[in-house]
């Protein structure tokens, strides 16, 4: 049976009709309408949507010759009082949050708008960074200057994290400010343990007080990440070297490193896997009801596969491994972002990398859809019936095996399907112009990878 997936604009209009509890939703999903509302040209870069509850977006705009970021959010009319309370709190701290009423006929529909420094979840840690953290990191900051003065924003996820590129003398420094304190995978003792076992890392500049305020920092290194590399000789060498680095990580006994505890039967936290696939299925159903049957089938099959008793012992895993977590410099690599490091199965990292590579492989005409047909505009991925991943995954696996790593391809494919399933909603969150087709492709490819 063929499942017809609407175009993205059509899908968003249908979403607005279904979610009548959020009358402000149409203004935040459309660049033109949001720009008109704000009185300046903006482009939405990230969305966090809770059906029937709230919609929060980040947007980018150009000011004074450089990019500037901000956020906008809307809630149900019944929750509008919280937005008004937060506006008062932010303004009392000298912030510039505004409350807008996009529809003159409906004064209860509110849209709150602010800049990065007005983000109420990040505000406390950003204030500490400005007053104390910048100096502790050895960076220069003029008294009274805005936090972002002299820095550029690399990434911004409202109420989650802000990533800045700043400078220390002639050295570029990447600073991450999160809403929560740094977790076990960001602590100095943990990272030192990884270095001791030969995992190539960047030096951590943040001290314990910075980490307690959600601030981490490293010097900028290399010439980019593995995701941005083509199929050149340097890229192939980097992928192979990354495989050897991953093997070094997996050789560390998970019991030797303090951190999140895994389920002894699966090597992963059972409740996390079950909760994640359930949440993904629920969001797919909310965004594209046409894909709900496929999403439910994948939820059931993935839970059964990944919660079965494994044949191998758990190891220390990265937890979110992908080509953009591998920095490249000449013939060397550095692995980054161990926020989700935990005890798990080696195949989880390999499958995660493979899925992330497939999602951005150049399109070769049309892409497989959820029913196995073709869908223009979505990532091409690997050919139907092929193992997960592309050329970088193959080289990563070669380096991994040469360094003593071992894995089961069928288990790698299952974990790749898991990541493809969970990341199926990312095209919507990242505002891909063809997010509906991209979602369909993710689910279809996940189905191909599992028996």
C-alpha cells in the first residue's frame, strides 16, 4: 500500500488546523510571517514543538554586517500568563523580551520574542559566564560590554545551549554554555581517563566552577569535521583514523569509568530506549499522521531488537557518534562531545555514525520513500539492501577492525535504524524545506535495515 506524504507547506497548514490549541503556531513556522511580525528579515533555524502545549523557535538575522540570533515562542491562551510573568522577570534584569499579539482579532494569542541573552533557561549561566567565566577561561571581556561582543554564534538551541567562537590572543576558542551543569562525560577526571587509554581529545579549558555552571571550552582545532569532508584522500584517511580512535574508546572497560549506569542485560538503559522510540512515534504521528502506522511498526520492532539480550559485553560508548563529532587536522583526528557517554554496545556508536552519514549522502536522483518507492528531495542514503552507511562508514569500520575492534553487522544495522528512526523528526526541527519527504525517507530506510 502506497503512503502519500504531503509537501512540507501543505503538511504545516494541516498541522496548524489540527493543533487549534496553539493559534500562534502559523506565525512561527513561516519565515515570511515571522519576519513581518518582527519587522525585520529572519530565518527560523530550529524548532521545538510540544503538540497542544507550546512551540519554541530560534531564528537568525543579519545585524551590523554579522549574524545575530534570537528566539520566539507561543503557548496556549490558557498559559499566556506565564509568558507575561517571564516578560516582567526578564525586563527586571535589564533584558529586552517582548510580547507580541499577531492577530488583532484574538488578543489572547501571544508570541514572546527575545535575544540570546534573554533566554530564561540559559540566563543564569550566561550571566555567570559574562561576570566570572570569561576571566576564568583567560579571555578578554570589556566591562559593560554585551556577552556576544567580539564573539560569533556557531549554534543556538533555545533553552538548551549556546555555542560561541571567541578569541584568546591569536587562538580561537569554542565556548559552550548549557542550561544545566556539565554531566559526567564532560568532567576532567573522565576525559583524562580517555586520554590515558589513547583516545584523541582536545584539551579542556574550563575548570570545575565553569563546569558547575554549564560552561565548557576548548581551543578551536583542525580544518573542519569529518561530515564536511568529501571523498578525497585526506577524508578517507581521516575516516580510517577515526575508526582506530573509536576502537581505543571501546577498549576501555565500562566499569572503569564512572557515569550513567547501563542495564546489565542490554548494555544500554532499557527505559531510555523504550521512552525514546515511544516519543519519536508520538511526534511522527503528530506531524504526519499518514506515517503513524509505519512509525508504530518501527517502534515495536526496534524495541524488541534493541532490548533483547546481547551476545557481547557492554563497553564505554560515545553515545552520539557521527561524522561531525570527529574533527580533522592533516592526518590527525580528535573526538569531541562526550555528553552522552555511557556503558553500551559498540555497535551503537558504529550504527549511529552510519545513519548520520546516510542522512546527508548526495541525492542520486530520487530517494526511497516509506513504501519503498521514490521520493524526490530526500537524502539518497545507501542502496536498498545495502548495509548501513556510506564510504566513510566503510573506512571507519576498516580502521576499527584493524585496531582490534569487533562488531556484528546486523547489530550495527539495527542501531543505525534506531538513529534513523529517532532522527526522522530532525528535518522538521531543523526546518528543512522538504522535511515531510525527509521524514518519510528516514522511516523507510530504517525499515529496510531491520529484519
